[in-house]
C-alpha cells in the first residue's frame, strides 16, 4: 500500500519510452544514462524518472524489469500488469471510488485534493493514475512537429490545393500581398512542369522600403517573375 501523499507521478513519454526499451530488449538495464539518451533529457531528470519507475514496480533496484514489467511490456498481458500496478500503488478507497475504467477525472482529482495535495499536484497524480491503470497500451503516435502526418497533409492540401500559388501583388502601403487574380502564363507552365516532377511549395516574403520608387518596385517584381515563374530555356 502506498504511503499517504506518496503516489506515482510519471509522464506518459517516460512510461511509453521505457516500455519501448523493454519491448526491444527485455533484459536491458535502465539507468539515468540510458533513459536520458532515450528521452533526450538531462541525467538529473532521468534519475528522478528511474526512481519513480522503481517505486511503482516497473524496475528493480538494479534497473532491470520486474516480473510485472515483463507482463507490462507485452500487449496480451498488459491489462493484467496494469491491475497489479494500481493495486500495489493506490489504496482500495480510490480504486472503489473512481475505477480507472470509469475515467471520472474530476472525482479522482478531488480524492487527491482531500489527501492534502495542491491543485497542480492532484492533476498530475490523477494523470498518472489513469495512465498506470489503463487496461490497454494506448501509446500516442510519435509526432515530430506536434501534428500527425494526416494533419500536416491536410494543411498542405488547403494551402496548395492546385499545386501552385498566386503571384504576389504590391499593396498600397508598399508591401507585398497575395493576388486573387489569374496566374501569369509563365507561372502556369512552370507549375505544370513542377507537378510532373515533384511537388514544391515556396513561400516568399518581400519587404520594400516605403520610399522606394515605382521603377525600383517594378524591377523587383520583374526579377521575381524571371527567377520564380518562367521556365528556363533548356
């Protein structure tokens, strides 16, 4: 039984990161150096995570996977391991009041608040309680830029639905804006050729001084047309 106010607090990235290590190498010794490299965090933070994993019952004192962790790393026995972990780390009162499968987050938070924790700590402990007790390994997909590939693809298609873009147009303030008119003939030919090869999106920003003359501005846009739109002679 867990001591009062001493409940696990483990980020989901650590939880799934350690599971990934054990799935790949069940006999791995997980210490702060290995975990720091796996999660790209400082060794001091990794050391704290290792201590939490030992306290919760995933790692032994030597950094090896416990018998429960060996079940936890396998999809078909993950649920059994989850039951063992919540039973070992949380009192029966919480398990009866707010079972993980019900997912009543506010009820769990209130329980931790009555244990003497602050609002932020109670929220963190609640997240870990739901993470540990989940009967299935709902690992979040890896996202390099905060968006899934589908989301990135959808955004790209909205920005560039036809594989091209309208040429910039000089505004009254001397800046550059996007034109809602038709595309230049040279740019249309270049776009058609680009689609045959591979898609390429180019974003161009032009900053024109307010005191620039009309000839200088026309020269800038003529150069843009020459270098960006027209197809070079082969």
